C-alpha cells in the first residue's frame, strides 16, 4: 500500500480521534458544572428537558412562538407543564407579507421625520426666507401622510396578531378578561422566533372596537415582557441582584446618558428626562451629557452603576444588527461593543430609536441593543421597536419613574402615585405597562374629542405609534 492509499485512512483515524476528544471535553464541562452546581454547564449541549424549561414559568406563562412551513405553534410553558397550541393562521408567507409592509411603513415614517428635522435646521439658525417655510410645510405634510399610513398599517397588523396569535394564546391560558378588582394582571413572556420577533405582540388587539369591547387587547389582559430565549429568562432570574440594586442612599446608582452627537439634531426632551430622573433619584443620579458622553466614558460608567437611562438617538441596521448602536458624542456604542462586556446591572432604559429591533436575515438571533444589554448583564431592559416621538418618549419616561408600580391594583391608570426613592427595577414591566396604558387612555380621550368635533369613527383617529414601540425585556 503506497502513501497515497494510506492518507485517507489516516484522515479517518484523525477524525475519529478528534470526535473522541470532543466528547471528552464536553464531558469535562458537564462534570465541572455538576461539581459547581451550575445547571446549564451540567447539561452542556444537551437538549433541554421539559422540567428545565418549566422553571421559566414560575412567575407567569411563557409563550414560545414557532414559525414553520409545516405548521406553526405556540409552545406554552405553564406551571409544571409544556403544551403545544396550533396557530393555523400563522404561516411563513403571511408573516413575511405583514412584516414587510409593517417595516416599509415604519421606514417611511422615520425618513419623513428626519426630513422634517433637516428642514427645520435653517429656521433654528434664524433663516426666515419663504423657501425655508415652504420646505418645512412640505416636510410636515409628508410626515403627516406617513404617520397616517403607519397608523392604518399598525391597526391592521395588531388586529391580525390578536386573531392569529394573541387571543388563542390568552384564551388557552385562561386570561379571558380583566383581572378581578384588587388583583394584579397576570404576567406573560413572549419568546418569538423568525420574523415574528420583529412584530409588536404585546400590542396585539382590536383597538378600534367600540366601548364595551376594550378587553379585546393584550394590554388589558396581561402584563407583557419579552425574552430572547427561554434560557436567557431562566439565567436572568437566577442571577444575583447587584448590591446597590435596592438603592443605597449614600451612593450614585442611576446613570443618565444624554449626548449631543455631531451632525444630529438635539433632542428637546433631554431636560425633561433629566428632571424626571432627578426627581426620582436626587443625588444618586450621575449625568453624562454632551461632550462627556463618549463611548469610553459610558462603557466605564455602566460598569459602576446598576441602573442606566439613555436619552439619545439610536439606529438599528436590519441587514447587520450587530453594527447598530446608540449615538454618543464620538461615535456609536454598538451591539458588538456591548456583548463584549460583562456588567452586573439591574436595569437599563433605552429611550432611543429602534433599540429592540433585530435583523431580518438573522431574526432568530435576537441581536438588538436591548437584548445586548440584557445578555451583557442588565436584568431588566426597556427598549423601543422603532423611532419614537421625542415628546412621547419623555411622557413615558416621566410616568415610568414617578408612578408607583401597580402591585395589587391591577395596573389601573390613575390608581395613585409614589415617588422614585421606592423604585425597584423588579417592577419595571408593571411600571412600563401602567405608563403605556395611561398614554393610551389619553389618546383615546383625544380621539373621542376629535370624533365629537369632526364626526367619523374612533378608528379614524387612533394613535398607536405613540405607545406601541415600548417593550420590556427580562424576568
């Protein structure tokens, strides 16, 4: 047998040896996990058992949404059981069509908003020529048209999400109406896959229904949160809370980041956001604003503060989500930057644009700014699905920090307020839910007023774009 005949046999032997070495290394990791009582290492590379998954449902159900050509299902983790709920209306073609139309409308809305901001630049510099006013007027009309189209698209999308996904899931879980007086709304964690990860499941509902049908929405039946994966939820719950998470009176524990990036318009809400945080945290607030808010300074400060609030521009790249980021004074704080770090944070609020939108090509990877902060060590993260109105973000920020967590009052708007020193990040989902519901109720009241003045139906004047973008990620 010559050398040429021996080489294939040698290659096979080498592959077998490498396979054995791989098995040995995996077993060493599992032994280390068992010795140190680290469950995810003890079962390293093993498929999860039903028992290990149901741990995630100890504080509320988890709905894992599977999208497939064969059939789509909601895998429901409830108490000690795992069950599958078929979703016959959910097909890859239908989801692709709706996600594409949804993203196109949001892109047009974002572009129109930027065009208006650019048109306003000469005016803010003192230029009062007729052409400046004409350009501003055109930009405002374009923005109004884009917003109207986005509102109609959102109304249709959230109604479909309700019929196809949310209502079957909630009915199966027994969440068929409002909570009993004095009881909190139940929690529900959404874990979508594929293009479903881009859609606002927490806002599913028939929002244009007449009075008396108001409980045909997710918002009125449960407090929604998202998790990138079931294991991420379990890991976040098991992670020890940082020492300062309860709010030490003698130490700064909230970081406020409000940069003024070169070439981008200033956000007027900076002052209002800082005032809301100062009212809540007083001397425990650290601010990095303007030239101080560099990438290096912010990364260093995140390591020293268990809580952080960003009031900034941001952008997510759907084709390359890892390169999206928060605009700071000297550049972007990107997803890649964040996932390289390990923090021991408790809470982060990203009052910026598109911080919870992942990619299209890698939709299952959950690569978003909000998810990156969550994976990097922040247990609770508030993010946005698309570009938000500066004024709306400021109102949500104010109501989030100044209103008490709903606790035993079922998150009813107007149930009373407490101030920020009692802020507990563990209440982040309930606080966001309450702030969003209050904004929705204000929008409903305005819609009724417009209806009375101008006639027409309530659905002609819905404003979903103001409150739908805000979501909570974490336990």
